[in-house]
C-alpha cells in the first residue's frame, strides 16, 4: 500500500462568537442558561440548489457552508474530477427532533400511543411531514455537502460524539493514502442547542458547579480540504499543513507517568500537547495504544508540531470513553 | 371560474410554491409540476402531506393524479391516449409539444398541474 503524504489545502469554519441565552428554545428550566449560538447566519449563498434547503437543518447548513468555504480557500479548480473528491464529517446525531414528535403525539390523555402500535403509527403519519426523518438523520450533513459541492467520491459520517471530527480527519487522510480519493472534505458539524442535549448534559453533571471547568453548549462547523500532497503541489495549491498521523482508542484510567513510561520504552518522544481539558484526563487519553503511533510519527520533526487532542468523558475519573488525536506539522513542504 | 374554485386554486398554488421553494408567481395553473417546475418524487411526498393537512383529507397513493386520468384509463395504452385527448381540451396551455403522444405509465405524473390537482379536490367534494 502506497503511503503517500496528505496535506491540508483549505479551511472553512462557521462558529459562534460569544454566548447568550439560546434563541431557539427556552433554557430557563436548566441550570445552564447560556449557549454559544450562531445567529443571523444565512446559508442560502452556499446552496446551489435552493430547494434542498428545506431538508437542511442547522447542522447541515453549517456543514455545507464550511465545506464550501474550504473549497474556495483551497482554490480547488472547477474541473477537479468530482469522483476524486470525498466527504467525511463527524457529528453526534444527538438531536432526535423531539419537539416535532411530541407535537404529533400530543393530547393523548390515556397514553394510548405507548402500547397501541397502529394508533401510534396513525398519530405519527398524520402529524409528521414524511420528510421529517430525512431532515435530522445524522448522515445528512455529509450528504448535502456532497450534493451541493458535487463531491462524488467516498462519503461517510462518523458519530463518536466530541471526537468525531478529529476521527473524520484521520479517516480522510487514510482514504487519500490508500488512493480512494485525491481530495477529501473532512471535519465536523454539530449543534448542542436543543433541549434534549441540555437535559443530557445536566444529567451528566456537566452543568454542576462542581464540574471540572465551565461548560457552555455550542454549535458550529469546521471543514478542512485534505489532498494528496503530490497532486496539491502539482496544481499549485496553497499548502497549509501536513497531516502526519492520527490515532484513536478507548482507555481505562492511567496516569500521565505510566503513559510516559510506555513511550520511553518504545523510544518515542513525549508529544507536546495543547490545552487539554484536564491533565488527568489527558493521561487517560494517552493510554490509548494508538497514541504511540502519533508520537512515533512526529519523532524527528524539528519544526513546531501541533498535537490536537480530544478526550471525552463523563464526570467520573474512570469514565473516559474515547480519544482521538491528529498531529499536524506546520513546517513548509 | 367560481370563487370557491378560485380560492382552492390559490391555496394549491401557495402549497406548490412552498413545496418547491419557488415564488408563487412562477406557478401557473397549467405548469407541469415535474417538467416545468422541477418537482421530484420527494417533493410529491411533501406536497401531498401539505394538501392533506390544508384540506383535511387523506389522499391514497397515486390518487393525486386522478384529477387528470382515472386508474382504469392509466392501465391501457388506449386509455392513456384517450385521457391525453381529453386533457388537451381541458388544458390548452399545457406544453403538449413536450409530452409524448403515446405516454407510458411512467409519463403520467408529468400531467400533474395545479389545474388537475384542483379538479381532483373539487371531485372529492
């Protein structure tokens, strides 16, 4: 298998700026009444087929906009072979569009819909537009990006919650190395600004004053255009960074010392980290065996390397679930 | 046109325009939803639901073009041709030059216009 190199040629982001009470639902019943919300955002200019917008909810709109910006930023030519352009986005898929479902099932005094399946079906079919399901399916952002930007290469959606975007970037790099695509739009898009997410966060203790650090639910999208390095150089693309390696894993609790010991045994450098949420959690995260590959990949790099880490976990020390990293070398290529 | 029909037509035009994300002024009574306005099968799912909700009725599958052609007529080549002849008198402004003289079953949805939908709704009353 050829191990070609992968570079970042385009960047597109849609982000909130600051926070305030969410405008889309009433958060007064929750402990957290803040939201990092994207306001006054018009996605229409990014949709060449406007009719598709009625099927595009917030997350999809952010994704299409960010992906479109990434293509422009990368100066990808119009005649780039679309079969060679892939899409992979990370998203949580956590919004069940419960408000619509609740409305369709409202006024069911005796809870008939719970046990009476034909009745449930009748209420739902009468009360929900048939396209309702299509709007919220988690693979819709990747789908709409591919349709609006004519990306006919491989397409996937990663749903590992907060590390999904980083894992998507890692997978996109693998696609390019394996020759499945010459370029891939990779990143993440999500929104936690719905009541279901707030309820889940509150239950998980993330809004608790004893929780580690302040947590404000937010939303946004960030998409990179990754390209085969040789093709990128040949077409004169702007080279913004190189994707050296990525790794993911799940871990049980481990101390930073134990992890560093393992790295020392493998003669691997201890990677520099940027702003981990919590030092102990980072120790958990680095225990994932794949992280060793990342460390080995950046061995010998003298230019500054950025290691992006994300570890996600519930509020207890042993509950770290998953971890992803990607090491980017910002030296010129 | 009676005022009741006029009102029904206006409501259907609004629903079609909203379904297809186009301006209501682009929706003519004789516009083929598929050929002239770019409607796809997914749009019909949406549109039928909106019509059902707006008029408080249930529309069985494929019945939406019963305003243009009956189920019996749709079955045979002869029946379809007869229906086309009848519709040519009913919808003179329809783009008949763009529609096959010998339509197959699959061509029939292209006959759906605001006018045929209103015919169907009136027929149901």
